[in-house]
C-alpha cells in the first residue's frame, strides 16, 4: 500500500511540475508576442524626442496633423530645362 501511495504522490508531483512548465512556456510566449506586437504597432508608438538639454518633447498632434503635406504640389524641385548650344566651349 505504501508503494502505491508513493507512486501516486510521485505521479501527482510530475503532473504538477509538467503543468507549471506548460504555464511558464505559455507565459513566456505571450510576453514575447506582446513585445513584438508593441514594437511593430504604428499607432502605439510614442512620439517622444529627447533633446540635449535633458528635457522631453512630446508631440501631441493628431496623426493627420503629423502626416499632412507641408510643401504643396505646385512647389518643389521641378525646373524647366532647356538645352543651349554654347559654341564657345
């Protein structure tokens, strides 16, 4: 009877240890998945910038205001180019 009781206690201990290991693996996987999701989530990124003086600047503008076009289409780098033959060269 004592051997069977010992065997049942040992099996119960192994079951509890196996269950604890499974919970630890699941929690580690969840933590890693959450860290990666937070890293690649464009909406959750903080818009903070550290300056040399040690103060923190927090951009509180909306995403629409941050991403709006500053230079209109009518302005830009385009230049009308005309080729001129220079006989002196």
